[in-house]
């Protein structure tokens, strides 16, 4: 009898450990996504929370103010350039699910209210088809641009239905491409062929629930006629498809096989198969510009006699990659400093648009490729102390649009012309949603447990008293290289800052604020460092007299929800309010729930003894204690979250109830992982949130 392979042994080990944990878990039944028992439990918990938060005399006013802000008609309509028009997806009181519409560039660039023409009304479509359709975006054919694949989700889940839409006719294409509901990724190979990955056969998904088989589907053919072009492995983390094109008409389909969440095997699709690019595992192809594949390196790379540091942007010639993919000759495009990190990259007709963070403040440059192959950088003058994002850029236009916002600076939109990048033009600004005249922003640093300085930003009243009496919200994320940079929130300002509250954002490790090293400092068994960073910021706020444990609350979602759970269980004495949104909390079973196994590269696996020991030490679900005093937490999730899943939040709330620990729990029935299917539900969620924080931190 042959010995099982190591992957098989690891899987058996994982199943054995998971079964052992499940045998001791009285709340395992709440992991079932839906059942009469689960529905009854959810209704009971929701009713209790509604009776507390929504009967509060402030709730109705908070909800009305939040809805007015979220549905305001003077919001900036961010656009996408397609087929000569500027397209926008818009939600308001009339279009609750949303309206896809188009305006001419001349009308839009005039700076006032554009002359919009409706194209796709999701409220009307949902009523006609009796579906709760949620917009998940549109992917358009790169050369002609008038045919798009519209992705629609029922209730906000990651699984989507895909239909072909004609921009010129402004309707779905009769007999066009249509892909039934699935977790799927799809791109255009040409005007008459798609490349897609989905669950082709029942159960043909990776262990994290994502497709790994890629096929080519010609126009007019059924799904059964699609031809396989690449097959990954059931053990893969995920798979990405990109259709890249440049201003000169080149186009290539890129298949990126996720070996882990952060490591990739990149391949170019050709008519006869695929070509594997000899790139580092931690490298991502972002764009095609002037015949060059633009690659971000998240690890150091030595190639063709040159050395490139982690965090660098390089270019690889597409023609050379197609003929000799194993002997790539990268050229430096941009090298950030130790205080900088790349954020966004997009190609235009005149240059490569790049945004970055510099000491957690936004910058933008236009990079140009000179005739000798060198790259030159041209800074774009924009307001300071903000975050800069690329809102629209196309290889078919020299014009691009940037979004600029700060904690106290409402979002504004800037038009950049590639012929004169130094002179960006302000097009429109969002009116202020709250009075910021009495407020100011300060940045501080605190030493963490290992001596590293952790920056954090405080938004507060100019006359704030340092006597510990200020109701304060501390927010962080701390994972997946996600950077927390200045942002403007009208509801935060109106419902919290304007009423005397303080808001704090901590740039803890695990994030991407200072490049790959900042992220990797908190991976797997090093993750306690992330939590130590957060605790250090909380203690420093108290030491400075900004707040006190009685007035200090913390808030985070998803991976940030895990951070909140750890902070609550490790140091309950520091906080009086803990908001835990769409979280991971049972870290001994997270690989068995929803897409959890996708994140082993971030958290580690219970199949590894050292990593299991660490996960057991930090898992909030495993570390609640009957004999400890905790602040009353507000835990919420959504039934349609098929990424993290509602199971973590449910079980944590059930254990709190089991131990007699006061808590609030709410589960929305729609919303997906982002919990923002429509603006009415978003306003309700925001009102619940700020009533909770007001009761815990501001009330006597």
C-alpha cells in the first residue's frame, strides 16, 4: 500500500483537527447558511437589537441624516470612458438598486450637472424579473468598446449572472453572451470570443470555492462547447483573468493562477496555449502600456543582471515575453522610497498614471516612456494631506480623472491632460456634509511592543480638552496589504465629529502603507504584532488624555472585524464599545467556512502545528471567558456574505449569550460582504452604528 502524499496528509490533518474542534462546539449548527432553526435564531437576535437601537429617540434622526447624505443629488458622479461616452452607475431615492447612464464628455467636462441618458435601470429590471439584482460592474470589449459584459448579483453575493449589453442600443443583446449564476471570472479575448473560469462541472471548484479551469467560448456557442485552455489545481487559492490593451491596439489575455493569496503563476494566452512568464511569485501584472507589461514586485527580483527591490514597478516587453517568456529583461519604471507605497496604476494614450502614498498621504505622477526606453516621472499638482485615486483612465484617451479627498476635505474630481500633467483642472467638488471649521487633523506616532513606531491620525475639535473625556472611535484594518489613508465620510462627520466625537485611524502593520515589508511583518504567526500595534495606539490615546477606557470605542470590518474581536478578548479593559462587522472570529474553523481557505497565506492553517497553536491563542471565539468582564459589543453581518460568511458573527454572538455577556447582534438579509446593496439599507446600518456608539461612549 502506497504512502499518502504530503498534500493528502495535510488535508487529512486539517479535517481531523476541524472535526475535533467541531465536536466541542455547541454552536456548530449556526454554520449552516440557512435553515428554519437558523432563521428563527436570527430573527430573535435581530428583534432584540432593534428593540434597543431602533427605539432609541436618536435613531430616526440619524437614519434620516445618513440617508440624505448617501442619496444627495449633488454627489460626484464618477465615470468610466466607453465608446466615446462617459458612463456612470447611480443610486438615489428613485433608483434604489441603481441606474447605469451615459453623458457626453463635453457635457460632463463643463463641470455642472451633465445631460444624462439612461441605459439600464436595475429597479425596473428587478421588478420585471422578480430578482433582487445588485450591480457588480461591467467589463467592455477593449477595441470597439460598445459591447459589455454586465455582472449582476442576487442580494450582493459574490456569485454573479453575466449578460452582454450593447452600449449604443442601450439594451441587452438578444442571443448574445449570457452566463448563468456562478462564482466566475470572464474577459473578452476578441469581439466574438470570451475567456472564462467557472464551475464547469459540479464541485469543480478550489478548496476555497473558486473556479480553477479556464475555457474559451466563441460567440453563438453553448457553454458545453467551450474549449479548455488552462487548468489549475483544486489546491489553488484563486484565479484571475485580465484582458489588457494599449493605445497602439495590442491586446493580450493574462491568466494569473493564485498559488496562495499572495503568490502567482502568470501566463499569457496564445492561440495555441499558454506561456508561463518567468516572474517572481510575488509579482502582479497590472497594465499593458506602449507594448510593455507593467509589473508590481512584492518581493525582490534579480533578472538580466539587474536588481529590483520589493515594492518596485518594472516593465517587461510584451513581444519579448511572447517569444522568450523564460528570459525576461525588466526595466525600472518607478522605485518608491521607504516611506512610499504604490497604490494605483493605469495606462492612458499619453502616459502611465500612477498614484502612491507618501507618509500615508496621496500623490500622483504621470510616467512617460522615452524613446531610449527610460521612464520619466512628472508630478501632478494636487491638494496636500489627501488620498488620490484614479477614477477613470483609458488607453483610448489622453485625458484621465482623479478623485481627491481628505478627512476634512470633501471629495473633488480633477481632470488630467497628458500633454500638460502638471496642471490638473478641478472639475467639481462635493459640498461639505458637516461643519469642519472647528476641527483639525493631527498625526502622531507610538512605539509598539518591538520598538517600531506606528503612525496614527486623530481628527478632533481644535479646542479638545486633554482630560480623557472625549468620546473616541479608533479604526484600523491591519491585513492583506490594505492601506488606510485619508478619506471623507459625510455620515462620520455629521453623526460623530460634529457632535463632539474624535476619530482615529491607526496605520498598523499588516497593511500596505509602507510597502511589502509593512504587510509581511504581520503574517501568520507574526500576527500578534499587528494586535500589539493596535493596542499601543489605544493606550497612547489614553496616555495623552485624548480619551479614557470609558470613552474609547473601536470599529472594524472583515479582517478588521477579527482585529476587533482580538482586541476585545485580549484587552477588554481598554474599551467601552466594540463594533465587529462582517468578521472572521472562529480562527480554528475559518478554513471550513465560506472562502476561508483562500486566506491561509495571511493567517496560516490549523494543519500546521505551530500555526494552529498560534490561531488557538488569538481566536476570539476560542478565547472568550465566562469570568471576564467585556464591553457590550455590537456584532453584525449579512446573510448574503459568501466570502467570509455570516457564520463567524453568529457563533460569536451565540457564545456571548451562552456566557451571559451583554451584546447586540444584527444580520441583514442582503448586502454581500460589502453590506451596501442599496442606500436605504446602508443608512439603516449607519444609524444603528452611531446610536450604539453614542449610547456607549457619549451618554452619561
